[in-house]
C-alpha cells in the first residue's frame, strides 16, 4: 500500500513541502497568537486565510484542504449562526424579523469572527499535516538534540490517527455484518458508538505493546548519538525566519499582557 | 436460501484494475462451497458483496430471489452472516456470552430464543465453560472460536467464513467440521474462504476458484485437482495424498487418506 494511505501526508515537492518542520510549527503558533491575541482580529484572520490559501495552491493541496475545512466548519458556522443570531446577549440591531423572532447583527458578527479565527488556525494546521511527513518531524526534533522519546511522542499521533480511523471502519463493518444499524437515525448512530469503543481502545493498547517491543529490538533506548537516514534540510534564511516568528509571537503575547 | 451472482464487477477506489471481473455463479440452499484462489484474488471482496458491505458497480446479487441493491448490511445480516478474517475486528463485548448474543440480539430474536441460540453456539465450539470470561483474556484460537460461535448463533440461512481454520489446532478444526455438518443438516448454505487444500479435499465437495478477480473454475473439487495447469496458474497445490495417488496412477485419485489406503490395499491384494 502506498504511504499516503496510512498518514495525512500528501507527497509533493513544493517550497512549502521543503520548509523545515519547525518553521511550519512556528507558523501555526504565530497564526494562533495573531488571531486570538493580536490587534485587528477579523482583518488579521482574513489576511492569514488568504496567505494560507496561497500556500495551499503553491503546495498543490488546495482542494483536499478546502474539503476538510468546509466539512469541519460549515456545520459549526450554521449551528453557531442560529444560536447567536437569535440569542446572543449582546444582540440589539435587528437584521431580519421572522414573526416574533429576530436575527440580530451582533450575533452574526460574533459567529463570523469565531469562524474566521478558526479557519485561519485550522488551515495553517492542515497545511502542516498535509505537507509534513511525520518522519521528517521526528527527524527534525532529534536533530535539534531533543530526546528521541519526545520526537516519538510528537510524531506518533500523526502516524497513528489515520490507522485508527481505518481500524474503526473495519470494526464497524464487522458489527454491521452482525446486524448493528450504524447508519440512519441519529439515535441509532449514537448507540452504535458504544460497541466501537472497547475493540478500538483495547486494540490500540495491544498495538502500543507491540510498538514498544519493536522499538526495543531496534535499540531505541541505546545511549549515545544516533544518525538519521532521513535528512531534513535547514538554512540560515529559514533559521532567521523561524526566530523572527518566535520574536513576533513573544511581542504579541507581551502586548496582550500590557494592555 | 439460494445465492445468485450475475456478472458482478467491482473495482476499489484506489485500485488500478478490476478487483472482481464479471463473476457469475449460483449456490443452492444447503450447499457447501469453498472459495479459493491466490492472495489478492478477490475472495474477501466477493464475500463482502453477499451482505451489502460492498455494492456491485456492475452486475447483480440475489439472495433467495431477492435483489440486494441499496439494502443496508444490517438488513442483509438476517440472511447472510459473515465471519471476518481477523477475530479482533469483530469482538466488542466484555463477556463471552454477551459477545455471542450480540448478533442475534441485533436481529431481534426473542429472549428465550436468544438464550437457546447462544447456548447452542457456545457448546458447538466448546466455549460453554468460558461464557463468563472476558473475550480479551482468551488466547488467539479461543477468540477465533468465539468469533465462529458469534456468527453461527445468528441463525442465518447463509454463512460465509473468511479463513475460519487459520490458527486452529486439530481438535478445534474438528469442532468446526462438526459445526458445518450441523449447519448443513439444518439446510443452511456454507461458503468457506480458505487456503487449506487438505481441508477442502476432505470436507467440501464444490470449489469456486478466483484468479485476479475472475472465476477460473467452478465445479467439483476432484476435477479441479486433476487440472494441474489451472491449479498452478492459481498458485494452488493439491493435497499430498492426491499427489501421491496421482504418482501411483490410482483412479479415481484419492482426496482423503482413507480413500488412499483403501485403493492401495485393493491394488496390493
Ligand atoms: N480497500 C481497498 N482499497 C484498494 N484495494 C483493495 C482494498 N481491499 C482490497 N484491495 C485489493 O483488491 C484485491 C482483492 O483483495 P481481497 O482482499 O478480496 O483478496 P483475497 O482474495 O481475500 O486475498 P487474501 O487471500 O490475501 O485474503 C487485492 O489486490 C487487494 O490489494
Ligand atoms: Mg481475504
């Protein structure tokens, strides 16, 4: 099976793909801090979203990124729009009147801001997940001289999640084959979750044990410096940008504390 | 209940070839059929079409004169029970008894009927003494038997087993043999996916052999083993007694050690 099946990673050779993993991580952090703590909330978020869209086009992952983004955020936007449009305590400017109920501008504005902020952070995170092979992240962390256990801790969720999703599908198929209705009405779907939990968690625990053994027989815990077969390229310019981003993050956080 | 498959073709989303190609066959009620073929020949894919886990892209599947199209797997489950290759994909309850009861409960059997079905299935696979245990405390072959018991307890007219004997020892295999004879006595059809040619030779009269997604052979097991070219093109090998009796020019060639010994003793006399 090709690698793409077991991770979120979409292979490519764009500039964004080749960026050092730490730069992409710093960028996610910078996005989050700018959007939530920086000045000019929605405008900053809108600018970052446009920037991320540009990156996504450059990395040739715009379509898959867009697909995940709207599937996650559209339900949230609708749900929040209804709740806040009608019931936000700050509501007083009527937009539309529906009988004795009204949709208010403040609630809609609030929803809009929240969705915009989330879009910015989510798109930056998805850019990272789609364009960074987990192995590169692990290599980068251990090359930076951090303990390999930390590298494993950071990298394994990226490798594990898609595998878990695949396993959940198989388990549900086996249960449907035994007459469990997993589609259809919401209550049925909800009930179908319980029998899924036990095999999924216990399967994961068994897998962890096997992984531990596999790591051990490959001398994971041996002392001394290990070399890596994978090379993650770094450069002075990238290092400059990385520390630049960290500086801006610190500045924004300080600004927030002072104000 | 009859199974009829007409011109069934299917290709997985990420595949670059048809994983099933114009498969047609009919399996009558009460028949015992082996589904064989090399790794990746499409056996599991075909099995998943029998209970709606996969929907045909071309062709049709009938279960007892009833076309299954757009029917959910849960609905098909009352007619076709499917054992998955890996028991751990299937086990989901905390107690062996509950695990076996899971299927028949979903199918809506009354509680007294449910109890009888579960007891029978547990006895059939020699699990009665473990009915209060946690399935995850059992060994691999016990879990495999548990999965087998959970499938037979559903009391469906058609049973499909994907590699049921893998990982079982002689005694456990003989339990399984007892179970399929029992099922046949009740007029149920059994389809068994397997790589174990000794088992097929001794216990299954008819074989359907897939080769790269197409039916390469459908007929008596005896005739399949006679066709050496076909066999090797499907990466299959007849059982050793069969090869031996071919070597000794016995006719008909023996499928079981008993047949071999009786032919041999006749030729010696
Ligand atoms: N989810 C999937 N996506 C893409 N291709 C698949 C998928 N599942 C199976 N295949 C491919 O379809 C073909 C048939 O697979 P299938 O599992 O039906 O084979 P099989 O005869 O059961 O093999 P085995 O004896 O190894 O169990 C194989 O080439 C396999 O690689
Ligand atoms: Mg298979």
